[in-house]
C-alpha cells in the first residue's frame, strides 16, 4: 500500500476490524492542550497519541526536547492501544503531518508494519465535513500479540556524525521554518540559529496545499530536493528542532524516491545542549 491514503479511502474503511487510527497531538504552549483539542473533535474511533509521553522519553533533556523512548517501552505503548503485528495503522494530526510522521518513522525504526499517513490529516477531513467524534475516545483492547521490536539503528545519526558532516560527505537538512533556521526568531529553544553546514529544507514546502496539508506529487518533491543539490545517492541526515518535523522531510524524500535518509533525533535542541555558546 502507498505511504499515503486519501480521506475518501479512510471514510470507506472506518469500520475495518484490522484498522487502528492514531491521532497524534502536541501543542508547544501546554502539555495538556493537545488532548483537549482531541477531545473537542477527532476522526471516529481514533486513539490519542501524545508526542511528549508516548513517542518520547523526556527524562534526559540533554538529548533534546523529544528523545526517542526505549523501543520496548514504545512497543508497550502500542500494545496498550491494541496495535500488534497484523494491525493496519493509519496516522494523522491537525498539523499537516508534521507531528504524526514521528510515529510513522518510529514504526519503521522498530521494524513494525508500515504506518500510513492520512493525506491532509484532520484539517482536510473537517473541510470536507466528514464525521467527527467528541470526547475522550474509545478504550482499546490491548493487543493479544504484541510487536517484537527489531530496531534498525542505521536509521539514526549521532551527534558525533553530525559534528563531522563535511568529512563524511553527509548533507544535513534542517526542516524548520527559514526564520528559525536563520536565527531571526526562536519560539521554543533557548538559542537561535542552526547547526554549522546544515541546509534549510522547510517541511511545509513538501506540501502542495498548506491549507489542507496535502503533499506534493513525487515528481514535484523530486524537483524540490534536486534544487537542494540532492541525488538518490546522497547521504542525507534530517534534523529540525527536536527530531519531529525532520520526519516530514524523511517521508517526503521517500515519496520522491530518495531512499535511506537518516534522522538526527536530538536535532538543534540536543546540539545546543552539547555545544553551549
């Protein structure tokens, strides 16, 4: 199946017994705001995933704002939500995939079946006046057959590798908005700027329609990345503020036919912790 599905497809398969729909939430201003937004409306049957608690281990913030959790702990989170090796997992958010694709990447990282992104996410779903459910959502039955993590550590780039990108022939992409990349503003991290040698590849430029969050075609994405002097043979590492929106670039690279790009999980927030001014 494609990495993307349409709102039409999902509307026709909402009651598929093997389907689990994940609503991935995060709001910078409050740890509780994302769940409150979920409760005000979500796709019927969708389960809530919190970026901070379900997809991160924030016990050591020297590793960045959203360090990856222990794989076995992540598998336990999935099992508690009824996700096992035969589950069809559809993911979405209300931010054009910029948060949900962290879950897509993590499923690949642990060797789980491929998650599929709802193209356009909740924004497109609502614009089309499709059904919306209110409240805390359903309580899932835990998975009777949990996933067995088969971690692919080759998907990750370390700080040491990023420190020597020039010597290693690595192209480091930064998915943040240009004004954050250039240090003009910094609404989240304690210091503005970017990692030396990084190339700005804002995740929002992967979209054909920012209003609904739908992706450009593979040909359009290929042209976008070729304009940054990338080729399918390039060694690419993707970064951002904390290893989240970088996954949007990794996903877009996959759509464009650029296989094998890696994630720097700590990204700018880990970099500045390890390289104080």
